[in-house]
C-alpha cells in the first residue's frame, strides 16, 4: 500500500498518506524504516482512535453488529442499538438523580463526543450526567437524533459520490 503509487507511476517517487487505526502503527513504522533503502519515499500515516463498543467493551467487534452503529443502518436499527447500549448510568432514575452517572465509561457519551461539533453542548452532557441532572433515557434520545441526522447527510452524500468511485479505483496490473 505504501509503495504501490510509486510503482504505478513507473518508479517516480510518490508520497503516500495512509489512514489507519492505531493498532496498525507497527507495520507502518517498519515500512518507514525500510522504505528509503528500497527506493521509496517514507509513507506518512494518519491515525484514528477506536470508539468504545456500544456494549461497553473497549472496542467494537466485527462479530457483534450491535457493538457499533454502521453507516448503512436504518433508523429502526439505530434506535434499537442505542436503546440497548451499555451506559455509565445508575440502576434506577432515583439513584441517577442522587448519585449521577459516569460518562467516562459510557459509549453513549463517546458517541456524543464523536458526532457533536459543539464542545459546549458535549461539556454540558458530561456535567449534567455527573450531577444527575441528565437521565440515560434522555441522553440516548438526544444521541439518536444526532446519529439519524448524521446518517441522513452521509447517505445522501454517498449516493452523490456513487458515480465517482471508478475515478479512484486502481485497476492497473503491477509488472
Ligand atoms: S446520562 Fe448519558 S453519558 Fe451519562 S451515563 Fe447515562 S447515557 Fe451515559
């Protein structure tokens, strides 16, 4: 992946920027170590963070579709996944009001953090959770609206981009 663009351009040194998850880091460190001795430019990487699984584990699992919201999930599926999501909340509303929740272990909060561009709004969710002013049901409802809005825009853009996919597809054979 790191060296392919150079090969496709007949050996013309072509820099690459590779988006990947942080667990792929060792491979690209190795590629950077050997690239120049093989005559290629060192690849650059752009790391993404793992999002906590909706089930509460540290990362999503491909074998459990309910551990994440997929970009092609319909509204009904999104509602079900969020409704069933693990939270950092207390077992009852009364306890939540009295003791507050724990957004630091809560995937619902992680998704607010991911999807809401307004830092003040996310900070308020954090503080209201901690103080007990916000209940998990309300918090999930807010998230559901954000996810549905995000997916609606994403799906519209995806449809518009459908005809452009071939422009970015590499079909050349490497000699
Ligand atoms: S109020 Fe929201 S952030 Fe806090 S524990 Fe419940 S779902 Fe998580």
